[in-house]
C-alpha cells in the first residue's frame, strides 16, 4: 500500500479547531462522522491508522484511548511510551516509512491524520497528502488552536461517503467539504 494521507478536521468560521485542550463545540453527529470515516474499512481483516500530535493524544479522554478499532500513532519529539498498542514516532517521514513497511503496511487500509494544527500543516505539505475532509462549522467560536493557513491550490471534490448539504445540530449549522490538491 502506498501511504496516502487523508486529513480530517472540523473548523469554525474563524478557522478555530480547539480551546483549552478540547473541541470548542459538542456536535454528536459530527463526532459520529469522524468515527465512521476513520474506522470503516472495506477489508474486514484490516484497520485504519490515525495519526495525531502528542497534544491531541493527551486531549482524548482516558476512556476513549487508544481510539477503538484503529491503529493509533502519535507524533512527538520525545521518547514516549503509551503502551504497546500505540506507535510513537519522532517525525512524519519516520511515520510514513513505518506505515510503508511490514508489518504495519499489511494490516492498514487507510491513513487518517486527525490533528492538531502543526500536524495538519506538515501533512498538507507532504508528498503523501491525498485529501482533506473539512467540516465547516458555520459559527464563530473562541479558540486558542487554529487550522493552519489554507493552501491556495486546494479544490473541492465530491466524495460519496460524505453527506451533502447543510447539517444542523443544537442550532449550529455545519457542512462537510472534501479537498484535493490541484495538480
Ligand atoms: N477540530 C478538530 O478537528 C481538532 C482535531 C484535533 C485536535 N483538535 C484540538 O486541537 C488542540 C490540540 O492540537 P495542537 O495543535 O495544540 O497540538 P498537536 O498538533 O496535537 O500536538 C502538538 C505536539 O505534536 C508534536 N509534534 C508536532 N509537530 C511534530 C513533528 N513535526 N514531529 C514530531 N512531533 C511533532 C509535538 O509534541 P512534543 O511536544 O511531545 O514534541 C507538539 O508539541 C486541542 O484543543 C484539540 O481538541 C481539534
């Protein structure tokens, strides 16, 4: 399998993604979408990988860690041990190298980058970037963590896995968008 990075993020109108180590909103169906997209595989013998920065890992409540039915991979400059089920790497190229080789390569179907900010940035710049699944939350939220500068050469594409049109929960509207890099 050639490693193709799929990024998944939700950002507010002001491109905020987090505050105080948490999401700025509670949108259950949006979270279910994240879980479905990052977990579902066509081959039942395989799992997807989820790549995240050390702070995003720390933000996940203990009871949900590691994220179920996915190979959890954490980027950190430190030598950290989160148990034998969690792969820790010191750089994205190291992680991609690991994903390209046996035994991981044989058991992984898709590779999802789930944040945070700097991990999205390096993944969008990576030659292995494939797609960005971005939920546009149509409201301004106070945030301390933001999605990186949006590349000029990204174009909207269709994806049959993604619900179309405006979604709404708790009076908050949002829309799923999918981007690829224009060649
Ligand atoms: N809305 C969304 O879709 C979404 C998604 C994810 C997260 N979030 C939110 O975003 C916040 C957390 O994200 P964040 O941006 O603060 O942190 P983050 O990107 O998750 O983690 C940053 C850490 O990752 C490591 N790292 C970063 N770049 C690296 C590289 N090139 N090589 C190796 N390690 C690297 C470093 O760990 P060390 O310091 O250990 O070296 C760095 O401190 C939370 O509020 C969370 O809820 C929102």
